[in-house]
């Protein structure tokens, strides 16, 4: 903190609030109620004089280097009136059992630390309302008697990936509002029914749903009666062998389980990962979830059809990854075939659909009217896609070259990424010719590409051009000189490229030029001396002798 700002703040706060940094200690501590201690290179531990502040209510221990290790026991026994303690990022590995001395503590933050377990004595903090353990990656378990903290309102355990279960009877914490992560255990009192009476607000991610062994249990989760939940994540842990072993009866049980986890209609964000069923429940769509804005479906490997999402009026983002059994995107994805389809959708991603072959379309402007970004990745059999009237950003990666024929119907693109195509990209000519307003073009890992389309010269609005890892690329077209708006040009690891066109000297707006690992280029065009706006020039392992 700047000295003048510190002095001004201190003069206003008086002795009730102090900031200890750089080893500077105030003279009066007896009347201090709130303190922040910056333990940096000059102050590696808690100053002994701080223990004189017997009336301390708030203590922030700030360890930029995260090297506290263990909080000294007298830290807890000396501040019996402490109500808020922040040890976040301190590097603490162990919390002493004397933490129970903080009988008035309301707020305890030990997030982003190296702690593995908490002492059972923490269950004696009768007034504790907030326990923040977020991103304690080494935390393996919570105290068994955690349910005794009857005043607990916020329990943050998101990012605690080593936690495999929660304590028994966590459902007794009937004032608990914040629980970003719930882990389904195998014990009698660790199932979904523990969620029944919790008045949860905001985000809830339910992990290890493979442990849910009862349809009745899932119904008791009572998610439909939690109107303040905005975001819901549901995830199963299933490896490939588990999915193969599942029979139709197992699949039906999983489908009924998911059906019973229907959330309240106020939900805005939904994520489903590792779902082992074949069919999605009816509630993933209107009118059951009319307020949904984001949906993520990951590794639903047995599903053969996509849910009906086209009629959700506020849906803005769809992200789907890893669905090998989906062969067609049919009319069922759209819902009703009349009216506007996906009217609010802005971003759509299909990634790792190895058997997807056909995308059904009504060929009407009423479908996807607001879509601005489309990503298709690892869909090697897909040969077509609809026409998107407002699409601005298109990414095609690891795809069949024939999909470029459908893409040629687009005329509103501002950015285009073509990545990992094995063909010669003959169909790219038409796509570039239809999109004169393109501002960014990236072509990468196209191993059989020998030359760039002559239509490139017509992209007078292009500002960024990146060509990389195209092993067979021999030349760039002279028409590149027509790119009067180009500001950035990157050519990386195109080992067959021998010469650069003299037309590069006509790129009068160019500010950044990078030529990296193109070791067969013998010289640069003389015209580069005319690039008066050039600010950055990078030449790495190029210009062979």
C-alpha cells in the first residue's frame, strides 16, 4: 500500500484497524479490532506484539509466498473474541486442534492451502457460518462431526478434487445455502437424500453419481424445490470398460436417476458429464427449463440422440464433447419444426463426435438466427452443416474437407480457423470468396496444402493472417499484396516454402511480421523496406544460406 494512502486510511480508522507490513508495528494494540498482517520477505511470521491485541475481531494473514506451514497454537488461544480469520493462500498444511478456542468465530477461510485434513475440534465452533476450503487440492476428508455446525451457511469445497465423500448427515445443516460441490458417497447417510432440506443458493455440482444406488434416493434430493439454484452440474465417473459392461437394465436405472434430478425451472446453467444412459430425460428442454442459458454435455458416450434444445428461448451457449454414438443431428434436436429455432443461441460447439455423419436442417433463416460462433472439432465424418445467417466466427478442426462445401454458403464471417485438414482445401476458394469482410484467418496443420487460394487477395478487410505447420506449402500468392488492412502476418514451420512474394512490400498496414522455422526460405523480399508501420519483426531459424 502506498504510504500516503496507508496514512490516510489509518487516520480515519484510528486504532481499531491496523495493517502490519514491512515489519512496521503500531504502538497501541490494545484497542485494535481488525488487523491485516502482510508476511513477506521482511516479515516471515506473525509478530509477537500482535498477541497484545486481545480484543481482535478480524485477522487477515497475508502470505504472498505461501510459507506459513502451520499456524502457531497460541494464534487461536490468544484471540478468543476473533470472529473472522483468513489464512487463504498461506501454505498452511495443518490446523491445530486449539482452533476450537475461537468460540466466537463466524468466518474461517483456509482456501488455496496445502491442508490435508481438519481437526475434529472444528466441530465445536458453534457460531461458525462460513467455512471456505475452496481449491485445497490436497484435502482428502472433512471432520466426521461437521454436521454439528448447525449455524453453517456457506461451505465452499469446490476444487477439492481429492475429496471422495462428505461426512454423514450433512443434510442436518438446514441453514446451509452455499455448497458448490456435493459428493455422493457409499454410506447410508451420504446419499442424495442429504440434499433434501438444504436451502441451496447459486451453484451445485453433484459428483460421483455412480454411487447413487436408489431411484428413491434421487427423488428425495428435491432439486425441483430449490428455486434459488442458478447452476447445476451432474457427473458420473465411468471408464470405458464400465460402459461396455453396462446392460440395458443398468442404462434404464441411470436414465430414471437423471429423470428424478429435474431442477427448478429457474435454473440457468446445466452441465452433465459422464452420463451412462442412452437417452436424455424429458426435462432437458422447454417448458421444464425455460430460463436455461448455458448447457454443457461431456462424455455422454452411450447417448445416440441429442436432447431437444431448439425451443429454449434464452439458451445462449451449447458445448458438447465426446459423444461417439451420435450419428445424426436430427429434427429432434430442434424440438418443434415450426417457428424460430435456437432463437437466442450465440455459441455452439461439437467436439469429438467421431461417428457424426449428417446434420439435418430445415434450410430456413428461422434456425440459429443469432449464432455468432461455431466450433466443429474431431468430427471426421461430418460432411454438411446448416446455413447460419449471422455467423461471425467459425472454427473447423480435424474435419472432413467436404464440410467446406456447406460452409461456402456463409457470407458474414469475421474470423475463420481451418486446422488439421488432410486434403488440399480446394473448396476453401469458394468460402473465402463469399466472405469479403473476413478480419482474421488461421490455416494450420494442413499437411497436404500446396498453395493458398488466389481468393485471398480479395480479403481487403483482413487484419490477421496466420499460416503454420503446413509442410507441403510451396508458395503464397502474389495477390497477398492486396491485403491493404493486414496488420499481423505469421508464417510458422512451413518447411517447403522457398520464397516469399515480392507483394509483401505492398502490405502498408503491417505492424507485426513473424517467420519462424521456415528453413528453406533463402531471402526476404526487397519490398519489405517499404513497410514503414512495421513494429515487430521475428525471424527464427529461417533464411537458409
